[in-house]
């Protein structure tokens, strides 16, 4: 698991990324916004583009009530979904 910052090449990385048993990558961003935009998922999109088929999916957790798509393989979901 990696935390937000930059990688060895100085490129931005998402807040958290985990490698699954089969080598797939899942990435997470957390925003205080109730309605994140695709711009809020830009680090996830960069990772998706760099990882190709290894990128399983990304989620931007937020304070709002709705789940919706932010881009190919990336969704926005309420952080409260973790407890419900």
C-alpha cells in the first residue's frame, strides 16, 4: 500500500493504492467535497493510464449521498458506504 505523495519519478500518486493477489491495482482518493468532479480523480486517471490492464478500479470517497461515474473505471462513492 502506498500513500499520497510522489513516486520515485516525481509523479503524483493517489492517496492509497493496493495491489491485489493477482497483480491488479485498486486506488482510492478521499475528498471533503459532496460532489467530486473528474478533476478530483485526476491522480486515479493517471495511474489507470500508466497501469493499463493492471488497473482494476478507482474510487473517490466523498461526503455526498450519491454514487456516480467519474471516468473509465473510476467512481465517486459516499464515504458512508464503508459503514452501510
